[in-house]
C-alpha cells in the first residue's frame, strides 16, 4: 500500500481533486468513520435514520475493503489534501445486481463544496477508469438537496419507488452518456467558482 506524506497514514490514493484526495481505507480510519456515522444529522436520510456505533463502523470498513478486492471499486475515503483530515466517503457498491453510487460528508465540512467536488471525481474514477458501465443512486425523496446535487452533476431521474415504506428517488448515469454529454467537463465548470471562493476565504484567514 502506497502512503502519502499529507495523510500521515498508509493509504493508496485513488484520485486527486483540487482540494481533496480519494483514498482506499485504512484500519486507522475507524474512529473518524465512527464519528461520521454516529452523527444523527448526517445519518438522517441513511438506512433507518439512526446513528451507528464504532462496531458498525469497523464492520462497514471491512466490507468496503473486501468489496474493493472483489470488484475493483468501492466506497472510498475523502480526505483534505492540505492536512489529510478525514472528510467523509464516496464511491460505488454492488447492491441487488446494480452498482450504487453514494457518499456522505462530515458535518464539520458542510458548506465547503467538498461533497460535489468528491462526487465529480469519484464518478470519473468509476465510469472512466474502473469499467463501471452504469451506476444508480437511491436517495430519500425528502432529501431533496442530495438528489438535486446528483442531478446537477449528471445523474438522470428514473423513477420514484418505496423502500421499507419510504419514498426514494432513483437516478442513474451510464458510461456512454458520461462521455457523450461531457459530464466531467461540465462538473469542473460548476466546481470552479466553488473552489475559487474557498481559496479566497483561506487567503483572507492568513492575511
């Protein structure tokens, strides 16, 4: 496993964005991940909406690592480039015969633009480099901000369905349309003002 001095741990880099690193998992991530899924506000629209404990975090990380070994892709860790801080996770999982795309970000980073930045580069990694022909996203209908974000960056509405009595929006994207509709390039143009605003904010903090 390849390390990086920005991370402070051994973790292979999957992709690099203007401000973030997408990496494979390390067992040392368990406490940061437990904090993420232990936050009720983060988990509000995930599964049964309940926060999860550190045992569940450890089991999920083991599952992500095993999934990567079996399929060549998984949910990946999102880290800040500058300090290697754990931001969240994003990526793909095979579920019920389809490839599910999703992720979540630690509440401390909400409003930073990290979620769309990770989304854009994770989609490119999966569809352009990992051989994923089609991916779907299932989002609780009430979580309008999340499925509208997906829509903004190339995932198309398919239908609305009920899962365990809760309405979900199903969206999808396939590799042919990803290239044909220049999804990555459009995503970059949307991200550019977001990253520039963040750079200006950080510069002002150091004045």
